[in-house]
C-alpha cells in the first residue's frame, strides 16, 4: 500500500491512497491515517500540543453522500448548512460539486464567497439577522434570505429592499433531536398577515422555507410541512405574489435518509408542480460520518470496588465536552470509544469497565458514563470516535486554555473527490 503524504500547511496533512475506492475503503483508509499520525508522536518527548486530539476526515464519504442525495432527492438542490461543520476542504469539495450553501452569519457568507461561489448559490437562512450582516449581504449580492416576523421585514426594507425573501414557517419538530420551532418559524395563523405586510412594504417574497428540526426521525413531519407550504404558496398567490421556490431545510440523517427522502419526494410531487424550484439545507447528513476523532489518554484513575474486589477506571482524554465533544451537550450525542493504540507490553485483553472524561476541571466534562473496552488502557494510549463530523468542532470552546482548533488529516476514499480537490 502506497501513501502519498503532503503537508498542506502546518495543521493539515493529506493522505491519498491509490487503489481503493468506495465505502468499503473508508474504514481501511481512516484507520491507516489514524495509525500513521499516532505513530508520528512520541508522548515521552513530544512538544506541548503535538499529542493533541486530531480528526481524520474522509472527503470521499462527503462525495458519496452527495451522490446518494442526488439519487434519492432529484428535485431538491442541496444548500449545505455551513454551521454544521465549516471545514475548508468540505466546503471546497461541495463548491466544486455545485451545491449551494446555507449561511447563518457574515463570517459564513464570507468563507463561502472566498471560494469563488456565486452569491446566487447562497441563502442567508436566518430569520433574525444582525443589521450589519444584512448590509454586508447587500454589498455582496447575497439576495436570498429568510424571515418569520414583522420586525424582520421592516429591517430588510430599510437595509436591503431588493432581497429575495423566503417566509419560514413553523413545523412540528417533536420527533427531532434538536428542536428549532420554539425559536423560529411563523405559524399558519400569521403567515397571511406577514405576506400582506411584505406586499405593503413592496418587498420581494420569492418562496417558503421550513426546517423540521435537526436529526428528525418522523417522515410525516416532512409531509405535513410540504402541505403547509402549499397552503402558504396559495395564500401568497391570493395577495399577488408568484412564489417560485420551496426550501425544505435540513433535518436529514444518514440512518433514515432514504425513508425521509421518499416521504419528502412523494409530498413534493403531490403538492408542487415541476415548475417550482426546490432547495434544501442539509448539514448533518453530509458530514457526520465523514469525520473520526482521535484522542490521547492523558490521565487514569483506578476505582476499586471493595465489595466485589474488582477495579474499573476513569480515563481522562485531551478532548471533551468543552471541545469537540460539545455535541454531547448541544447535539444530544453519545459518542462511542474504540481503541486506537494500546502501548506495547500490555497483553491484557480482558473486558474492562471505564468512564471517560474530558480534560477540563469541570465535572460536567464527561464523554461516557460507562463503557467496556478490551484490555487495560494507560496514559499515552489513544482512543478514536467515529461519526464526529456534525456539530462538534464548530461549537468547541477554549475553556481551561485547551485548543479548539485541531489538526485534520484528510483522506479520500473516492477518486471523484480526489480529482475535484486535486489530491
Ligand atoms: N438550516 C437551518 C436554518 C438550521 O438552523 C439548521 C440547523 O440548525 C440547518 C439548516 C441544518 O440542519 P441539519 O444539520 O439537521 O441538516
């Protein structure tokens, strides 16, 4: 097996593997990149930070998710939700694949524009925007944006009356992991009033948007939201608007994608003729499974149970709930540890009980309350966690002075992705 490694800059390494392609190559490639990186580090002599947690990202997995999207949701043009993971290589790949982008702030818009993406491929999908950011969007021609209340309409009229507006409606998000409807979305009781106000203000409403909640699990929530959108399209027509676009938001996960896509496609075909343009704002779906996180065991504590005369262990890692495991708190995740490297000379392979903790001084900083791993892990060993691409690094903090900016080793298990990225 031949690897080609090139340091893109001091923080990123690209490892390219020739000969393997496709989903079955992902595990192999990622594991090899993890091993290779870990073997570069000598915990006894390394500089502070060299043994920091790091990611391996498989851009091939992002590419495959895109193909899967196109196969199952032909009508829906994805606008990747940058907030989910703004990794520069992921954005570069998606830009090359021709997706659009959902941005929530000036910084996200700027990052996408810098890739050379045309402003018409961006939707500023935030119903409650910062005034200076709206001025920035206006200066850079990012016209598409959402609203769900009257005050936002007055703001937009003052700052960017040419904007192309999407009325974000409320959805039933009760089946989702992260609920959004308690904060955003106009109910159908006030949609007509808002459209009338927009008309009075001479604003350009072009579509309807919704979000069924992040990590949605009930396909029925898409069916209902599409039906409600049809109602708002009809209300808008009565007021004199000819709406052109429906934005079906995000909420998709890799596990239930086909089921959700089928329900959504059926509803779209039932309620919207082919002349209506459909866009979506998937985040988690594209990146969750593409990122694996490796962490170093920085400390260990033995906990003896005198009643049973057995020991369990508390492991302290160099990343935690204030870092890339912020997904435990903000995204209700339960990351699962696997052993990456157990130091030599330790042949114990017994099932051993652990709790796993982050590095900060706060007791809430816990990764796993209880897990069983084979063998006795020690300081300097490495663990890895799969499915760490969504809502992880983006919400990491520097609490206690630990880094929030970890190295990413990129691999590609799809030649299509490698070609687009020039790997
Ligand atoms: N669009 C909007 C407006 C959002 O708020 C979010 C997530 O919070 C997304 C898209 C992405 O959602 P997901 O990652 O569930 O696809």
